[in-house]
C-alpha cells in the first residue's frame, strides 16, 4: 500500500512540475476517448434504428413473386410467365415442412375507401390471419386482426393502417372499431386499426397506408385469379435455403418449369438482406473505430512523450534509488504506474464527457433518421481494450528506458 501512496505522490509532484504539458496530455487522452465512444455509440444507435425499421417489414420472412422462365423444360419453351394462385400457398404449406407460417397476398387499388366525405385510395390487401405475425401488422388495443371465421365466411371486415385511419377519421379521437366504411360501394366493418410501427422497406406500399381484408373476401369482390405474392417464414434461419429449394421443386412440378430456373419465381429472402445490412454496419463501425483510434493514439503519443521527459528530469533520482537497493523492476513498475494513471484519468474524463454528449444528442430531432446513440457494453469493451493498448505502449517504452539506465551514469548527472 505504501508503494502505491508513494507512486501517487510522485505522480502528483510530476503533474505540478509540468502543469501545462500534463493538462494537454490529459486532454488528448480525454478527447481520444470521446472520439471512440461517441463515434461507436452513434454507429450502434444507427444500426439498431435501421434494423428496427427493417423489421417493420417482418421478421425473417421470404416473399415469393411470379416470374418468367428462362430455360426450356419438358417440351415447354422459355419466356413463359409463372403466376401464383392462392391454392399454391396451401400446397407449399402442405409439402414444405420447413415452412411454419404462410399467407398469400392480394392487392388492389381499384376501389376507393370512404367515410362520409373523407376518401382514401389505399392498397386494399387480401390476406390470411397468419399475415399479422409474418408482417408485424398488429392491431391496437380494443381491436383485432382478421381471424379464421372471417376467412371462412368471407366477412366484410377491414383492418385500417394507422395512416388510413388518420385520413378517414381525421377529426375523430375516439375508437373507430365497429364503425363502417365503404370499399367502393360495399360497406365494411372496421375490426381493428394497425398499431403504428417503424418501417423502412416495403414492396407495394407502407403498411400504414394499406387496409387489410380477408383473402376470400378480396377474391370474391375483385375477382383476381392470381395473388400478388406469397409470404412465408421457416422454422429457423438455417432452414431457409432448404425450404427455398423445395419451393422451386414443388412449384416446378405444378407449373412445369426447371427447378433450377431461378427466374421462374422471384424470391426476396429478407434474412439475406438483413445479413447484408449487418456486414455494411460492421464496416461502418470499423471505420468509426479506426478514426477514433487515430485520435486516441495521438493522445497516447503525448503520454509517452511526457514520460520520456519525466525520465530525463528524474535521472539523478533513479540513480539514487538504484544505489540504495531499488531494482530495475521497481523502476519499471513505478514509471509504468504513472503513465497508466495518466491514461486512466484522461479516459475517465473522456467517458464522462461522452455520457454528456450522448445524452444531449438524444434531444436533437434526428432520431427519426439516424436513431439515438447508445453506449452499449460492446462499445465499452472496445474502448477499454483500446485504452489498455494505448496505456501499455505509452507506459512500457519510457518505463523500460528508465529501468535500463546505468546507476553510475545517473549519479554523475
């Protein structure tokens, strides 16, 4: 314990003797810490915000679209259009065991939706009940999504996107569940309003600007033979590729196209898309880390420089200590402790400044676009690792030089 007190006392004396130089060095370490923490916090916040908005489309879903054959097969030429039907959804559910949730999706804009004089022209989407889980279209409290009875009985029920609800019931603040709206000239009962969600991706229109009705009702009302697309989710990310191969095989047998013809059916695997986002943000955060590391390294060089100066100024003291029994290891330990203490003081100051900056940035009106910076455990661990590396380099070489000094030469000075 007395050694630590002695080392702290000597550090304090050095700081007092070199006030300006030490202050600038501490500021360099503090600013380097701020650069690393704030940049990584910004990158982490942006990544979480983007992933959250992307999940507004749905969690780990695959979307199938009709395509066009590019390979001759079984006597049929290429260039044949493949159009998916609602029956294909049930066929895939029955024959592809990896699929756990599935829904066809009809879409039409051929009829306006009205409430009194308020008129909207949304995408009228016909789906199965499982769509609510596939696409995260969740009804607000007091309402519900389409159920099996609605589908079986072709009920005229409708779920409004929150944007459509605002347009049709602009001046009404109460619950609209149970009210009626006209789809074309046909009355529909509102059974739910979609809970607002963040959504950065879509393939027809944003869900807030849609209305949802049972697929059976949509088919009867608009007479569409083909679905716009089919959405499904597998039992796990590892099963997605196997499921995709079986989808091509099952539909290839039905529509007589080569199962290896990738263009016969369009496939959007959002899991792969999310992986691409992950690699993009990994590169993004690595860039931030490199930029912040350069700043922190400059601060570390400042610590090393000041410690070299301290070694030169205390050469006689080192000689006296060596002559009365101090070992090279004792000298090494003393100067390494002092440099590490300077880094820790600067880093602590930098962390406190970073916390203040991150909290202030939370109040800047940019969260809708870039999210809120987050000092996560990952950010903390990376920063601590960099600081330890800087402390090691900044302290070891001056300390080694001090420990290697010849006691006789030191006393001559």
